[in-house]
């Protein structure tokens, strides 16, 4: 079987020398309470050697409710940081130059708003948007299938997602516009086979939606669907 | 993987055929019982992620079955990655498991079964249709039930949970988020709304509404709205008016 590195289908890895050349990004998922508190944790993690930031948001932020909404009661800042406005995002990244870090944001239904906050802050910091890099999860299909933080019906959600693909390819070209996730499918109790099949199938749905919007060249050249796949401890199915 | 995007979707750039991926160790594998055992679980999963060739990795805190990670637990999680990266030697070889009969055979088997399932979803009309019909949800629920049953019958062993249990009180510090932070956030919103140009903010929201009804791209209007201090909830609500809510 000839499956060499750096050759299609890249079974051996996407770099020819893998970690001999470059270590993976140590990216610790963190966020809780207020933007002030989370900012302290990011600075601590950066001082301890993480190479990328990863933001966890609280549930109200994930489903598009401000902290003063009745449905937010008891959930503000609990499973992640509460973000309501541009000012909160400014506080969250205080002392961090967005041009110098890559930031992953685990955010789906309200991902377009968080992306807008991030880009608005980058502009305020005077950053070159062509250099800003990071990821929004933006994988709404697995929210319907497994995780539950959706807002709008599937077709409207797919329109928002393809708008993000199109806009980022022009305005923030280094941004990873989607991270298609198997993790939550597996965490919800699927098998490894289901995780892989559903994740790839979801990826295909996004690519097709992009193609239908006429984004073929931009999408396939700029943003190979990256995937968040849960590590399986045991080598059994 | 590369084959998949090439054959099915017409990708021509090899970069579009690469599966770049981030990995997170499995939160649901962590146990509240004997929480320090979770450090071993996270270590094994870190090794698996690296053997799998991940581009990026998050490791869970050992206390995450109890609460969000404390600063100390978050540090141990990061150190676990650093130990695998700099002490274990596993990074010196490209794809160290290459050629292992078992791993290669298992990979082929999983791939073949996944293909069958993907084809089944294709026949249903793709992911959106399969989700609308509840297919993925039902499949996952069935597997989850099966897994839970195996734990309950002892067919699957979870150390410290259904075997090797100890009777002990939890001594692991639990990270608590105070409920008062909601009040802090509410005050921030009130201050923001009092000082922003409200007429401008409202104009931004009605512009979002108008663009949502058209086929124009939503993003420029959303960026303009956040720059004029519209809140996350206001923007999400404006689109709720246009798109409705799911279920």
C-alpha cells in the first residue's frame, strides 16, 4: 500500500515531515465568567506556553441571548464567557494583539456575530485584516444532529454560513470559516463509524451549499474543511 | 479523505483535499469518581491525537467532570501536551503506526463502514434532509443507549465507576462561577445602551432585517451593527423576526 505523506490522499499526514518540522498548535479551550476573568486566564495560558487561544462561550451567547434575557438566568458565565457587545470582546482580548495570535472560537448559531465582534476589534486595533487568522466552528448541522445550540431553521442557517464563506474569502482570507465537528457527535454517544460518516457528510453539505452560491473556486482553494475529531482512546470500535 | 473531496465534489487543489484537523480529548470519558485518574485518560488520548497526526490539540482538565477547570488543572492539561511533545519521542517519526497490521486493517474497516453510511445519507438527500428526518439523531441515540447498557451490565469497564471503586469524599477543588456575574453583565449592557447613539443602532438593526430578506450578504451589515454597539441579542433577535426559530 503506497500511502506516502504529502501525497493525495494524505493518509500519513498533511506535512511531509509532520512534527519533525513543526509541532502541533497547543490550543487550550478556555472561557468562563466575565471577559475580565477570562482575559486573565488567557494571559496565564500564554505565559505557560500555549500556542493558540480557544474561546468557550456561555450558553446564552451561543444561542443569541444577551445576559439580561430571562432565558439567560442562571447560565451567565457558567460554561464559558458571557459576551454581549463589542466592549466585552475588547476586554476579553485586552493586551493581546489579534495580528499576533490565532484564535479559535467555539461558536455556531451566533458565530456570524462573534466573527463580526472579532473583526471590528481587529480593525480598532489597526490590524491588517489580511493577516488575521483564526477559526469559528460555524458547524450548525451537528447542532441540530447532536448538540442543540441552534437558533434558526436549517435553511436560514445554511444561508448565514455561506454568507460567511463568501465574505471572509474577500475580507479576512486567512480565517478558517468552518470547523466541521465530529467531537460533539461522538460525545453524544455515537460510534466511531457514525462520527466519521456524519461529519464528512455534513462537510459535503457545506461544500455543496457553497457551490450552489457560486463559491466553487474560493471555497475549494482557500478552505479545505477542517475537522474536529474526537480522539478515540481505544483501538476498538 | 482526499479521494472523497476529489471524487465527489470536484476539488482540484491538493490543499482542498487535505484533512486538517483539531482534536479535543473526550470530555465525556472523564469521571467524577477518583478524578485524578483523568490525567491518565487525557494522556492516552493526547498520544492518540498525536499518532493520528493532529494539527492542533486541546487537552481537558482532570476536574472537568466536576466543574470548569481550575487554573492548576488547566496547567496540568497543557503540561500533558508538552510532555508528549518534548519528552516522549513520538514526534521524531512521521506516522509511527504506519505498517501496523491491526491499525491499517481497522482503518480500512472503519472507512468502508463509514462509506456505506455516507451513501445512505446521500440517498436520503444529504445531511440537511437526514437531520430534518431525524435520522442522525436516532442513530446517535441508539448507539448512546447501547454504550450505556454495556457500562451498566459491566460489559464495558470504566475504572473507578463500575470496577475498582473506592469509597471516598471528593477532595478535588471545584471551580465555582458566582451567580452575581449576571448582574455585572446586565449593568454593562445598561451602561452601553445609555451611552451609544441609539438612533444609529436601531438603523443598523433595521438594515440587517432588510438585507436578511434580500439575497445580499449579511456580514457587512452585522459588522456595522456591532461597531455601532448593537448587542449580540439584538442582532440575533432581528434575524429571529425574519427567519423564525427552529422547533
